[in-house]
């Protein structure tokens, strides 16, 4: 990797791969273990959960890569055992569509649905090279001019177990919240990678769109920002190296906000886009 990262873990050998592993129980049904290492406060991170569902759907569908996946987060997931039930809705020549739901047992032993997702899968490696875009990569300073959790003399507000598994270098222009002076702009930008140096693939892009501190922090709000719905489009397989992630919020109303994310790879290609609706913290 370039820009301050060193590749150590290969795809398939990293903590991310182990913690998103699924085990086939019976056709279409997979067992999983939600790791406490990907929690924010007490809840499991939504991007990690999306990657877990994405892996199960990749096992169930005839095509290998998520093109688009939309997930509704029904109840907060907790670390521990889970079961994912999948269904193949349609298997076409170029695209296949399926749905997946993740369940956990509550304190009384009743099964509770945590997330429900619908996705279309295809083969990113078979896509044409034609690109026509007006999108441009986010203007983020070089890595050495950006800051991560380890650069702060005190714990960054809102940090959690997930930060130990990520390599994050935040744009100083979006770090006012950590210094007690939020900008009010609803923007967050960062260099992004996995802490063990694993290169990115389509599944890790599902994590990347929801792994930065919430834009609500730069709006002067503090606390958990739970995802209600998250839709992600994977546009191409990312090149080796760190990603650049830019997230913006333009409208907070009625206690809810949207976050639009763009993910760019080291070859200056837009590799993923997402939009989510989230509940704003009350702080």
C-alpha cells in the first residue's frame, strides 16, 4: 500500500474476513458470530453488518459481487451469535437478486429480526471500461497532514472498539468536533483502510461507507447516530491502496438526517456510493 500504509494481511486472512465469516447450516441459512470488535458504544456498526450480509448473499447467489444492496436496520444488533436467512429472488444471466435477514435471540430466547436487505449481484470484472462522469475525488490533504485517533492526546468523543480495527486519517477541516468547535457544515472526509493492512475488495467497501465518525458531530451533535436505512452501490473493484471517503449531510429535519458517501480508490476511481437515513442524536 501507499500513502502511509503497509500491507500485512491478505484478503481472506484478516480480522475483517474472520469476523464476517458465515457458516452454511442448511441451504440458504448461515450462522454467524457478531464480533464485539466492531461496536459503536454498545451497538454493532452498520457497515460491518452490511458486509456480513453481503458475504452471505455472495455465498447464496450465483454472481460474486454486490452491485447494489439496500438494508433496513430494524433493531440494534448485539455482539454474539446470529443467523442469516437468504432467498434467491431471481437468477439472471448478468445479474442476480436476493434478500437476506439477520436474526438474533432476545433475552427471553425469542428470535428477533435485526436487519433485512435486498441486493443485486453481478461480476465487477466483466464490466465495460467506459466511464463518463463529472464526479471528482475529494480534496483531502496528504496523509501526513491528517489525524487519527492515535494522534489525539485524549480519547476522541464518540470513539469505540471499531477504531482499533480501522486505519483512519481524518481531514483537519472536518475535525472541529473533536476540538470542541464543530464547523456546522455536516461534512466528514478521511483516508480509510483496515488496521491490519488488508487491501480492499467489494465487501470492505460496504464497511467503508459507514465507518467514519458521523457528520452529525460536525453539526454540533453528540451521541449515537443509528442507521435506519442504508443503500450502497459498488461501482468497480478497488485498486490496492488506501481509500478516500467523503460524507456529507445537507438536511437534518424532524430528528433524521441523510448521509451521502463517496468512496474513491488509489487510482482516482469512484468505487462506491451510498446514501443512508439515520436518526439524529438529541445532544
